[in-house]
C-alpha cells in the first residue's frame, strides 16, 4: 500500500489510520492512501516560526532568489518522474507540461525578478520618500519587511505541481516559511515533487512543510503574522475565511476561487476574420485542456446574436475532432477528470444548467474513449450548451460545471456583452476577441472592474499570446467577488502579500541606515580616495564627492550643438529663446550638462569600476546659461552585489 507521507518539523510522518483512498483517474485503481492523523499541527507552526523563519530571514532577497533558481534547476532534472505519475491525474502530456514545467518556470521568473527588481537586502523600499517637513529633517518612507509567521498554502486538485510552486515562489522570496496542503485527490503528485525539493538540499530547515490529508486544527492556531493562501471552490474558501480565529486575529487570507470566466467576440469579428477563428479555437482549447478543470477556463462564450449559429457550428465541429481517453495513447487529445466524484459533480451541474440552456454538443452521461472506459475512468465528454435568453435565465451566471463545459450566449448591443460578463459576479479572467479597437475598448471599460485579468486578442497579438487561461507569474492571478477577492503572483506584488508595509518617519540619516539606501538630506561622508577608486567592499552608502567648478560658455553650447546635431532654437537663437516663457535667453543643452557632469566626477585612471550601465530619474529642472558655474555632488545611493558574478552594482545620486 502506497501511503502518502507528510513532512513536519524536518521529519517524514506516516499516519497509522484515518485513510482516504486516491484513485487513478484513467483506470480507477488505487494509487495511494492519504491521512494526516497524528500530526502535531501546533508544533509545525512553531517549527516554521522558530526554525524556518530564522534561516530565511537571515538571507537577502538576492540570496533567496538564487535559492529559487537552484531549486528550479534541480526539479527540472527530475521532471521525467513527475510526468510519469501525472498520467494518474488524467492529464495529457500538454496538461502535465502546464502543471510541471509551468510551475518550475514560475520559480525561474521569481528568481530573475527578485535579483532585478529587489535589493540585496532584507528590507524592501515601497515607493519614494515622502517629504513631510519644511526643512527635510523629518522624512517619511514606506518599507516592507517579512512577516514573522508562517504561510499556509491550501491548494486545489487540478494543478498539484503548479499550484504549489506558484505560491511558494513569492512566499520564500519574501522570507516566510510555508506549510503546503495539497488537495487529497492528486496529492500523490505533489508529494513526489515535494520529496524531490527536500532531497535537493537547497531549502534551509523549516522553510517548507507538507500536510497530506486534512489540516486538523491548524487554522485555529494562526496569528496576525500568519497568512492563508487558498485556491479552490468559493464555498470552501468562504467557510475557511469565516472561521472565528481567522477573523478575530485578522489573519491574512488571500483567496483565489473558481469563477464563471467569459470570452467575448466583438461584432466586427465575423466568420471571414482571423479573430473569429481565434475565438473558436480558444473556446475549444479552454474546454479540453486539463479536461476543462481550470479555474480560468471559459465557462461563458458571449457572442453577437447574429453570429451565434456560425459560432456554435464552428465550435462543435472542432470539438468533434477531440479524441478522449488514456493519455498514454498518442492519439488522445483530452484525458479524464481528476476523480469519479468530480465526474459525478460535473454531470449534476450540467443537468442543472440544462434547465435554462439546451445541449448543442456532447453527451454528459456517456463518453467514447480510447484505451479506457467511462465506467472505470473519470471521463466526461466536452459539453457545449446554448442559452438564448441569458438576461432572463441566469443559471449560466451562477452554476459552474468544473469540467469541459461551456455555455454559448448572445447579445444584441455591445454594451450588453460587458453586462453579461459582469453577471458572473466577479471573475479571474475575461477575454475579448476583436479587431476593432473601439469595440474592444468599450468592452474593457465596461467589464474590467469585474475581472482580475483581461486578455485582448486580435490578428496582431494572437501568435505570441499566452491565451485566455494561462496565469503568468508576472501578472496578478485573482479577481473580485465570486473569484475570491484576492491576488496571487503579479511579480513583486505577490511577494508583498507576505510582508508588512510600515510607514517610517524620522531623520533621513536614520532611515538611510535602516533601508540601505541614501535618503534626501541624510548626512554624507567623504574619503581620501575617489569613489571610482574604491572597491565594492570599501564603498559605503552615503559616501560623497563634491567636484571642482566648471563655467559654462557660449562656445560649449555651440560646440555641443555641432557635435550632437541638436540645434533647437533655445540653444542657438538668443531672441527666440527669450520669447520662450521658461528662459531668459540661450540655454545649455541638458544632455551637454549630463556629459559635463560625467567629466567632472569621473576618475580617468583604471580602477575597480567596470562600466556605467545607465541613468534613472534624469530631470532638467532649472535652465543653465552661459557664464553659470556648475559643480556636481556624487553620492553612493545604494549597493547591490551580483552574487555568483564576482562584482557589485552601485547606484550613485548626482546633482548640481
């Protein structure tokens, strides 16, 4: 008997009783038994807070980023094992690729963004300084610091790998340990990947733990420093979110729930346009990939009334070509649902939807399959329904069949398309297919507030589009209302969900010491050596150099104009420049001043400095006239060591 293990307090735990059986989605055979009986949930939380937090929060964002990269590379080296077991979940090779390599790819994305967009520090600065005093001696600065608790990740059955990794990536980058709780039906695949993560030796002790089975009283022991990230049904999420301990302690609870996502075809997308074909293909793809078991799948296809017949015929024709069965057969294009219970659930929901919609493709009670059968396996035929009165008969806006099921519905006027989309009461994603940008813009402006993400596809973007149902780590995944009201991922936004934003008020020098970044008005220091002659380790934030003086001449301006080709009148014509309300006469080129500043502050001799890689926040705030004297103050603003590269980056602040 294959008994799934939990990983608690640095040890593998095998339950002795309380088992539930996990079945093979294709054959119906037993894959594993699962139970969390005997786990010390309070001890797991303490271990995460005391051990995991201590190790993670000693690391900088860049160190954590490199940890994610190393973990991703290791998991890629083991991917064949994950693919082999993924078939038991009913997944085809493409389905498994989304789950396995899509999840690993999320680790890579967060590793890269952490090194590019976050400091080599443990404090994340949130926004620019706020000037709140007259003389600048009392400054405001928002910062984000790691929560001093544990993140509890409750994942859904449809993506046992991606669901775990898309939550772990921003959590670990934030420096917060996690307890992973996969859905039981497919937990055997999560456990296999989790074991590989532990075997990698990449993650520090206490940073991750695993619960295979129920969470017991875990949620009843969380504090204000803990986080719950939930993915699953709206009803389960609302139940967990309303638990007394969650509300009393204001435990952060981010929820990503299944929603009645839609795709909209605009009136200009007639059958002779590529947008019509893209729409049809996308609806079919979202019905059949993962057998429609995606929280982002298209549940409602909203089309102009004049096009509903050709759209229905085109979708049905493509669905008729979809082969269903055992993914081990290369001819199979759609596998099974995750479990027999899910098969029964989908059939019941389809019957409910048929009260106000009629069936135009598929048979919910029987499926023709290859190398399997729908009695042993959890197969369901793709089901396309049609609701001709979607404003009057609203079940399609309330009932979700979490499988290969979509409902076609018409609209007469474009504003009605957005209205129908919004009747889903909040969605993770909506997509719009159309070539007329005015039509697309009207739909977006009417529906964006009800959607966490909107995908706009036309003939120009379709080739590179990630598609309707593909959440990306760069963009937020979540949505309002029925979709849960939460957010995940979204690049560094997702990291901040596991951090506390705090407003600091104080002396600029004190704030500089805390943040590791120069603050306007902070005290500076000088050294005998030029900053460009100092090695990375010798240079300190706040070290400053004030240059010699240079007088700007008319000859400088004219020579730069000839060299650059910039003969703008304000630089070349005294009378025309004087008529400009901003100037009193001819002024120096802004870019000449930048070049001149470099000539003043650069040390020409060879030294530790390798290269200048650019300028940020360059502004020309005051005119400079012939005869003006200019000096430059160069201050080390921030340091960032390029770990593994053998060099660091320094940001300098300069000004006249």
